[in-house]
């Protein structure tokens, strides 16, 4: 009797461990994987724009050998405001959603959906035809298929070109990794 209980417990533990690593049917998603990166880039750029404005005023005054007039300063302010509007449009108008779907015990599909608001492209002075071409190209981006394997809480995805290692949270609700080996990202389980 005692032996049967121990065997039953071992089988239960084994099935529980197996259930935690079987990712079949799971879907992980992040609506904007680059949001933190974009905020960081635009914050750095804001400070650099202000620094560049200060330097530009200083150089212009040295070149003219006098203080700039209010009109000249206002013109520089307009250029700074334009650059800051472009940065804000980039931060708010660009997103990259990532969805990872585990089809079965070995196959995975990774869908990357990049969206760029038309205002971002306008701010970058991209012409109408090129804007439409860019938007169409982004919509046609195919899903990437690959193979995956699980080792403990590590999920290793092979897209045929390179291996990408992600970590599965202990409760299975999150899948995390790093972009370009630097920027961390986290996908939440939605299915």
C-alpha cells in the first residue's frame, strides 16, 4: 500500500513537471516590445537636442561676434520644437507587437507586427508614395516559423539561422529574453 502511494506521488510529480514544460497551444504576446527602448532613445535625444541648441547659439554668436536677436533665437527655437515633435511622433507613433505561438511540442510561430503611424513618416518628411509603400510592406511581413526545445525554464527557438534563448517564468505566465543581447523584453501569456 505504501509502495503504491509513493509510486502515485512520483507519477503525479512527473506529470506536473511535464505539464509545466509542454508549451503546446500556448500564446505569448507583447503589444509593444520596443516601448521602453523608444522612451530611452527619445529621452537621450531630447537632452542632446537642447545641448545642440545651446551649442548652436554659442557658435552663431561667436561667428557674428554679437548676441543673437530675439528673432534669430526664435527661429532656432522653432527648429528645436520641430525636432522634438518628430521625436514625440516617433515615440508615440511606432510600435512593434510580438506574438509567439507554440503550435505543438516542437514547432513555434513568431509574428512581429510593426506599425508606424503616418504622422511619424510625415514628420520624417517621407513622401506620400513612399509612406504608402512602407505601410504596405509592413503589413506583408510574414510570420517566422521555427523549432523549439525546452530545457528546464529555458526555451530555445531555432529559426534556421540562429538560436534565441528565452526564459519561462516559474508559473508559466511570462516568457522573457533580450533583444540584441542588451534590451530585456517580456511577453505575457494570453492563451
